[in-house]
């Protein structure tokens, strides 16, 4: 990190109460930034709130689709850098409630970008897309030239948001870059439907971890600590080189691993011989996904800070402490 870059810099994070948002908020505060968080719902289980981090930031209560709230926030707090993370992030929810997902993921993206377009002070905007924006592809790994062709509701919402960000960059010269990452995991994620926290909780309870798929799906798992560092690294590089506006970057450890392999790795790390419950009920999900991060390495000088093994161990320890401290183990 550039020495002093974030000191007193006004930064807006949308979706700050999510997993990545909570980690990014802490990292920015540690770097000396003045952090403003857009928060829609008060979720006591969010690590942003549980850890007390929320006491160190300025909080704006509002919806990402509320244009007037966004305009006011950027103006009153004189925002310099925007990290747009707010989204409906669960594939199953998107399948059940596509309209709500489209409203938040697509409408929320154009709302924040339009607010940034009207603001004379915003200098860097980082928009969180996803590897799901690429849809189902024959040629792997995905690189940034791979077409965006989501088919299912969540994937389509990310493809659209990604293209809208590119439109604002190329049509209006907005200083926006897009990040495409895989499935984030790490301490603080209390969405037990996700495979990493759900598996760890089951093992701690002595229960069989549940796999909704048949276990053969390949996903790109990315540690949230790496994600927070990558987002800040990208914003710094954008400040140094305005020509990066309009670019998209994959961030990944570039590891191919199936859901079942990941679960078995967690079982091994926790010294458990429990057999997983493979239900094979997942629908509308892509079978094989992984990313190339070559562009980020070459153009940004980015490197992952964590291995899968070290980050899984740190994550497991976080949940063990969480269950012990809450008397749940």
C-alpha cells in the first residue's frame, strides 16, 4: 500500500455490512481513511456491527436504489473514492426472487454510477462484479475478454451491472473499474447457506455438512482478506494511472477445486471423519468456473497474500472462537 494514500481520504462503501464490506471497512480504517458506509438494514449478526467497527465510521441509512440518498451522500461527505459492493449475493434467493435481485444488482449499479457522474469530486470507483457475470463457458479459465453471458437470474444481474459500469466509463469518462472475483469466504460470514461457514458450523456441531450440489461443481474460492486488499490496491493504481478507467480485472488464486474437495479439505483441517450429506438438489448453477488473474498481475502488479490452506485455517479458527465466545459449541 502506498504510504499515506488513504489518510483522511473520504471513502464510500455500499454494502458495507456484507462480508467483503466489513473486511474492507476495517482495512480502510487501519489505513487512516474516513469511511462512510451505506447500510440498508440493521443486521446485528454482521461483523461490521458485531465487531464494533460501525462505531468508527459514518453511517448513512438508505437503499442503494435511492438516487436522492446517493446524491446527498456523495455531496455532503465530499466522497473521493467509491467501493460499490451492495448487491443481493445469494444464487438461491435470486432464483426465488429475480425482480428484487435485478432491482438491487442492476438498478443499484446505475444509481450509484449516475450519482458519481453528477459529483465533481469522485476520483475512483470500484464496482464489484463476479465470475458469475461470464456465465457458463466452454473455454476456461475465464479471462477479461471472455464474453459476459449470464443466463440465470443472479448471473444475468452481474453481467448487466458489469456492462453498465463499462458504459459509464466509455460514454462519460467516469473513472470506474470492475472487479470479478469468485466465491468469497472468511471469518465473519454468518450466511450458513454458503459452503464454507455452513460446513464449519456442521463439523463443530458434530453434524454432517450438507452439499446442495452433487459435489462435482468447480468454483473459484477467494479469501476475503485477499479481496479487501485487492480492492484497495486497484483504487490506488487507478489514482496513479487514470487510463485504467473502464478496465475489468479478475482476482483469483487460480485454483480449480470442487465443492466436495473443499469440504473434505475443511474436514481434514478440523480433524473430522464425518461424511458429508450430498443432496444434489442445486438448480440454475454453473458447473465449472475458475478465473485467470494474469491481467491483474501484469497491469496492477497484484499478488495474492494468502494460500488456500492458510486462509482456511484462519477462517476455521475465527468460527471456533465465535462459537466458543457465544456458548454455541
